[in-house]
């Protein structure tokens, strides 16, 4: 079982060592800006490392947006992020599903996703992450992976299942992996996060494992069912992440 955490991007391999992690997730550019990632001096070191690298795309991206002043820069930003991720040997680029405009059918978002992936070379797997929101959000409903895959499934794509987002969206976390597996074949990556809020809150507020609202057994069952690498996005520092990773490894072997 590969287990890691989201870390500061300056020295990701040192961050992995500090957590006794098998993998790390990083931003390669400012997550709140459109700026393209800069080449990294440590790219060769990252490519040759035994630590798995995952890249999270910037938060402001919205490939499903009705506004072309958002949608087009999102495509360009994703293209640049994928190119930079390939340079460091990343296993995948995680992208939020985004949202359509008020009054639009969510299916329009699936079509916009297709156009986005048509626009550049998808040289690193794109892992589409479910979201906690509702309404116009494309991926708050796990069932939407089915019709989205009808549009983009011929590309190198996978599912990033976030436990906090699933819980917050009101979906059944106990059956989420089986549902996704039935629709698209499985989960590629798990973002393992507890939640500060109750189920169905639509609030994306991560908590340390065991200190939030999601029962431990439910979190562990997701990991076992998915059989996929795990990335923590909990609010802890290196010591707290190290403790969470140790707890998770022990719990999964008992």
C-alpha cells in the first residue's frame, strides 16, 4: 500500500522522508494563479526517486465553466501543469471537476471536459476528483463519473476519490468505491481526509484522521476497497502526518 501526503513543493523528497511516506502530492505553481509552472532544478532527482509524485492542478481552474475567460485559461493551465508533471515523472495530475453556469445542465460540463482534453497532449494521467459542493458542481454526484467517462474515457484518465468531499456531498461513503468501480472500472487514487462537518454539509473542511466526523472504520474500508495509493490532505504538519501514516499502515494490517 502506497501512502503519502500533500506537502510543500520546495523539497518534496525531504518532506516524504520526514513523514516516512511512499508518495507526495505537490503544486507545481501557485494554486491561486494562472501562471505556468517553472522548470525544476530537481526534475531528474524526482523522476529517478522511488517516491511516487502526484501533482495537484491549481484550484482556480474550472474546465466546465460557462465563462470562456475562465474555461480557456483553465485549459492552458492544465496543459502547462501536465507538461510540468511529465518532467518530474508524476504518476498523475489531480483536477477538480469544476462547475457549469447557473441554469445549465451538468452534461454541458462533460462536453467541455472533452474539449479541454482534446486541446493538448495528455502525457500524464488526469485524475478527476469529486467535490463537496452541490448545484452546478459537475462532480458532486458520483454517478456523474459514468457520463463524464463517455466523453473522456478514451483518454488516460482516472478517478481521485476524496473521502471528505464524498462525505460532505451526502454520498454514501460505504458504497462509493463499488459505485465508481461499476461505472469506470475503479479508483486510481484516494485522498484520505476526515471531515470537520457532518455528512451532507457541502462543506469542504478537512480534519486529521480520527478527529473528525467520519468513522475510522469507514475511512479504512474505503482504502481497502479501492486498493489504490493514498494521499493525506489533512491539516497536520510533518509529525502529525507521520503519525497518521503509521496508524493507517498498522490499521490496514490488522
